């Protein structure tokens, strides 16, 4: 054997050792690999030592140094791994097996989503289907077709987020009324949930983007009686059978007459019951029906719009709307079902 061959054999032993050591997991396995690799009487290092004596005398110094280096590297690795495995074993023995397992984390629906789903289910039973419209809307659908006069303050730049000359982020879900009536012939009964956008500050009671739920019923012979009966029935189902509701006059350009519906709620703050406005509503303005291409002499309808976030707040006694946007798991978890 030449010196080069000897050095190569040393290198090979050094290269093989880590993989062999990595699989040792018990004291007896460590003793075994230790013997195989660096045992004094047998094993690969012992073989190298035997060959060392057969090398020419001038090569022995380098060869000896190489073999010693490999030996101490392998021994260090063995000691390190063995200490690690022993420490892990001690840790395992010290584990408290009666400790409850860590709970598996499950996501849940957002409280506002839950409100929308629940309301959608009630209106589904009353014959309404879901309709959706775009969040980037035109002035025609968001304002003009809904009977907003050209100088209505809602159209101002400081109230509305414009995307271009004629396009904007819809300020309400009412444009879905006209889009639906253009697409489907009456009878129409739809519920339209979706995001809306306004230039509002983000404070305890306002958010620049929030959810709305729009409702629309159009057919021949629909009257204010249908509006009152349907919305009262909705309130009874949503809030409980004994809940009182009341209607009062209100104004929106796309309804005539316009109204608001209040529900008597107990927010659980010890102050007893109070009236809370939960939606705006009214009979669809003839101009809106005409803008959608319908004969307003033949068809009538009613509509409503509400903010499910407000409803979730009044239902759960949530004091600040911002918590609904915070993604704080400690808050959201409480609604997990
Ligand atoms: N679009 C109104 C808003 O954003 C809400 C509304 C009021 C919708 C009355 C309606 C309605 O359909 O009849 O404030």
C-alpha cells in the first residue's frame, strides 16, 4: 500500500462514519458502531493501524497524523451524538403523559358571515335566491339608475372612491337591483350580499369597506303590505318570536315611500331594551323600474338594505366595529361552532 492509498482509505472512513453514527439510537448500538469504526483490536481503524506498520518508514509520519485525525474526529462525533440521544431519552422519561394533548386548531366562520348565512337561510325559506353584482360599478348602476339626482352629495369625490371617470367602488349593494331586473323577468325575489366602499374614517362605528345585504321583490300587485309582512316575519325568525318591530319614515332616492325598520333589542348591558334601526327599506321607485326596462304601471316592488356587521354587533353586544376586522383569534374563536 502506498501513502496515497492509505490517505484515501482514511478519508473514506471519515466520510462513511457520520451516516453510521446517525442511525445509532441506544447505548448498545453506540457501543457497536464505536467498535466497528474506532475499536482498538478490530474494526476499520484497527485495520488502518495494522497497515500503517507496513508502510515505508518515510511515509509513516504523515500517515500516522492522518489516521489520528480521523480517529479523534469520529470519536468526537460519537460522543456528541451519544450525549444528544441520552438527553432526549431522559427528556422523554420526564414527560408527563397525563398532560392533555394540545388542541387541534380549527378555523371558523366570521361572525358577520354567520349573520349573512342565517339571514340568507330565512329569506331562502321565504322564496328569495342569492344574486351578486360587481364591486367595481358604473355611475349608472350605482347612482343614475337608482334615481339619484345628478348633484346628489353621495356622488361627491369625498364620499365615494372613484376608479376612473365613470367607474367607482360601489357605495351600496342597491345596484344589484337594477342589474337583476335587467337580466330576469318578474317575479323576482333576491337577496344580494356583498362588500361596499365609502370614504369613511375607520372608527368605532364606521369602516371604509363593509358588508351589505340587499333584498328585492318585484312582481305584479306587490304592495307595502308585502314589505311589512315579510320584514316583520324575518325579524321574528331572526331575533325570536316575541320581538317587536316598528317602521318609521325615511328617505332614499330609489324608494317611495321610504322607511326604516327598528327592532327592540336587549344588548345585555343592563340598560333594558331599546329600539335599534336594522335596515332601510321602501317601495321601489317607478324610475328605478323604468331604468331597468320594466313597465312601472304593471310592476311594483319593495326593497331593503342592511348592514350585517351592525346586526352582529347588536346581537353579540360588540361595542366597536373594528374588532370585526382585526383577525384576532381570541375574539373570532368565540363564534366557532
Ligand atoms: N342602499 C342604502 C344604503 O346604502 C340602503 C337601502 C335603503 C337599500 C333602502 C334599500 C332600501 O334597498 O330600500 O344606505
